[in-house]
C-alpha cells in the first residue's frame, strides 16, 4: 500500500474532527496535514456565554499546535490558493499537495457589506466582538438593546435568538428594575425556518415569553452609528443604545477563486459523502451548500460540520486501508437553545425529511443547559 497524504484545510469544527479521527484510523506512515491561519481553535457556542461574562477566552480556546502530539502536522498560514483538480494548495507561501483534500474553511464574516454596521455595534460571532460586547454590557447605562441579523441566512440559526434572551437575562439581573427593552430585528421571516415551522414557532414562543419584541423580515440597509439609528429595506427605522449583530456571511475568497463554488456562492457536495465534483476533494461544514426539498439549504452548524467530518473520515480511511465500512451523512441534527437563568431548550430532528425537516423544539429545562456545559467540556477534552 502506497503512503498517502491528506490535506485538511481549516482547524475549526470540521477540520479538527477530520484530522483527529483520521489520525486514529490511518497508520502513521500516511501523512495528515492541517492548515489554518489562526493559532487557536475557539469553541464558538460558548461565545454566547462569554458575551454575558460566564466564560473567558482562555477557557473556550485551545492551541491548534496541541494536535501535533497526536501525530498531525499543523501548519499556520493563510491559504492563498487551492487547485482542486491537482489537489495542490498554497499557504503562507509554501506549496502542499495531497491524495485527499478536505476543505473545512467555514464562512467569512462580512460586516462591511452593510454601510455603518461595523462602527455601530458588536459582532458577537467573533471572539473579539463577543469580548467587546461583554465590556459594553458591563458598563451599559442605556435602556434600548437591539439584536440584529444582517442577512437572513447565517451559521447557527438559533444563536441570535439565544443572544437576545441571554442579554435580556443578564441586564435584568444586573440593572434590577431599571427600564429595559430588548428588540430582535431579523432579516429572516421567522426563527430557524429551515428546521420547519414547528421548530420556528417553538423558538418564537421562547423569545416572546421573555418579553423580547420580535420584528421579522427587517432587512438592514444601513446604520448611522452617530445617531444610533438602523434603516431597514421596508422603510422603517429603529433606534438603540446598544447594538449586537450577526454579520452577513460569504464563502472565503480563496474558495471562490478555486472553482469549487456554484451559483449559490458556496461549495456543492454529494449530500451523503460530502465529495465535491473533484476526485479526492471533500468539503464539510459551513463552506458547503446542500439544497433541501423545502427550498432552502441545510443550515450551517457545528453539529453538521462534525457529523459530515466523521463521514468523510470513514470514507477516506476505507479507501486507503480497505478497512471499516463507508458511511453516509443522514441530515440528523440538534442544537441547544440557551434562554438565560441557567436553562436551555433543545431542537432535534431530521433535516433531510421531505417535504420539510421534522425538527422538534423541547421546552427549556436546566438539564439541557447542564448538557451544553458538559458538551463544551467534553469537546475541548476530546479533541485537544
Ligand atoms: C456565537 C456562535 C454560536 C454557535 N453555536 C452553535 C451551536 O450551539 N451549535 C452548533 O451546531 N453550531 C454552533 N455555531 C456554529 C458553528 O460554530 C459553525 O457552524 C462551525 O464552527 C462550522 O465548522 P467549520 O469547520 O465549517 O468552520 P469553522 O469552525 O468556522 O472553521 C473554519 C476555519 O478555517 C480557517 N480559515 C478560513 N479561511 C482560511 C484561509 N484562507 N486560510 C487559513 N485558514 C482559514 C478559520 O480560521 C477557521 O479556523 C455557533 C457559531 C457562533 C458564531
């Protein structure tokens, strides 16, 4: 058997699971190289806790270099070029080539696509932005908080809804009976619509029960940071004292230039094997697009990136060693929905169900919050 090499592009959820699991399945003479521009892997679900002071950056981050002790080559550098036909990659000025390529470069965040947005508010989808939001919440003296989704599709469709509920709980506990309004302006027509109407209604009930005013189908067009005013495409405006937002997403530039994307701007894959149209090239996680019968693509979420990576690992290992059995991604998914006060709901179901995903949202309980805390600890322990 020839020695093989696998290039794993990205050290986020999909990349780390691929590299670590593949290392367990492939004999050491086969090389696994993971490339990322960041030195640290951040457990993104915990950014919501960090934002309300329940976590520090060090507790939810791990150096990617720790993967070296597992037998994975870790390269730090910007991936500048991907040639899928020859499976060649240029990163940090160096050239790499692989028998297999697993692309897990996630979604780039583009706050600058909305005039005024980045100066006006806090992008809690990044570690820096979530830290800045925490500082702003700690010293908040105003009364009007707006949580905004700047485009209708974004990773972790529950996150802005959770953010609104966590901010509401945090400020009510901290500021007592001082007047407070939390408004959620969403570009989409309803929460988590890709999970089906039942799940969407379930999340809407959670936020309404908290007294959060919900304004769906409000597509932001610009924000005036000085006047603290948001303008929407439907002609309405909203004022705020503190703005927390989810920015528009787009595929990383290097992906767009690689010829891997289709008209959606994301990477189409076989929905069972995650293979792209290029032989030996797979893509997992947020960078991919998987159309669903209901007319929208599979939502972007770590749960899916993880499950898809496990499928790719089994299939690459089977093709290299002939051992194990090939696997298929089945569209099953779940996510916790934090509501504050130490409670969370959970949404769970089959996103490949037709004609529409069948996802059920279970009521908020302390046990789901405890399960998310355990999952965070387990994640950081298992992979690093
Ligand atoms: C606040 C928040 C809460 C969330 N909560 C949940 C949750 O509860 N449940 C859930 O399932 N999902 C959740 N998610 C979503 C989840 O984090 C993502 O869906 C998941 O990380 C996707 O994994 P990925 O491997 O596709 O991409 P990522 O994890 O984003 O990894 C992409 C990696 O590629 C690297 N990269 C990109 N471009 C380049 C380049 N040109 N050169 C070098 N490196 C590059 C990046 O540095 C990054 O490390 C949440 C996300 C956020 C922001």
